[in-house]
C-alpha cells in the first residue's frame, strides 16, 4: 500500500513530496522486504541539497509465517491519544487473528529494521534489550570519551553484533553470549513473559525499567 507523504529536508528545509510504501507483507512481498532491509524502500534524497535520509512515517511490517508485526509510529509521544485507533485500523486491514502474534511498536526506522532482524533470527527482543543495556556499561569503560547517539543489534555476515553510533563513527562490538545467558537466567520471569496479541514497546527504556524493578 502506497501513499504520498510530505517531507521537509532536515538540513535545508526544502519541502518535497514522495510516494512511499506504508506496509509490507514479507510473505506476499519478499522483494519489498529486501528493499526495506537494504535501505531502499523508504529512501529520500533532497533535490536541493542532496541530503539522504530514511523517511520516518507510519509503517507496518507483517510476517505471517513467523507471526509477528512491527508498527513504526514516529513521534509516538504526540500520538498517545490516537494510538488505539491507529493500531485498530492498521491491524483490521491485515485480516488475520493476532492472538498468537508477537506485536511491537517502534518509534524510528532503525528500530524497525532491528526488530525484523531479531525476529528473523529467532532472538527474544526482551533478552536482547537487557544485553544491550549491560553492554553499554562495558562500552563506557572501554571508551569513556565516546558520545553514544544510539546502538542497535546488527547481524554482520551472520554473526550477531551491537552497533554503536557515536558522534564520530560507527563501532561494532561483539554480542556477548555470556550476557545473553545471564539475561535469560537472572531475568527469566521478565524475558519469558508471554504477551502475544497485544502491541508492546520493548526498547532501552523498557530494559532500564525492568532491571530497576528487580
């Protein structure tokens, strides 16, 4: 499904419009999934200054085989009052029983790609968010002067990594199996929570809250 979205270049603020996909079904549209993961599906290049960005607009990813959906909702904090209606509309159009689906909300395009990679490789995203949080402490000790902007789970040639995006560069660090085992054992009750059929926001804030509550 496509729609035309209005865009303002984040650098030169030149207005533009572009037709974009608003949902992808990985079973029915494997080529669109490939384009999404390669960064081509929601790609925008400013005609004035040449700035390149991923378009941040509402987007639904649906994998009917692995039974998960990820709904991208930019500016979520400003849409809390509309969220129930948004979720109801977007899931109704898919015409499937969601009672045994893993359902996630994300707020940025990069988070969408991360969730797809996690579920595609059969990772529990709750466990991974805890591992990422624990890895942050190790990273800060090794590189105390780095200004970390964000970090993501990332598959590099089939090997799980954590990508740290700093003010100056992108750094890949090992995804620790020991920390994953620790997360599984220490926080078993939290990470094994079965809450299918409902949308959840599982991110760094969720992990921080989960750890502080235990």
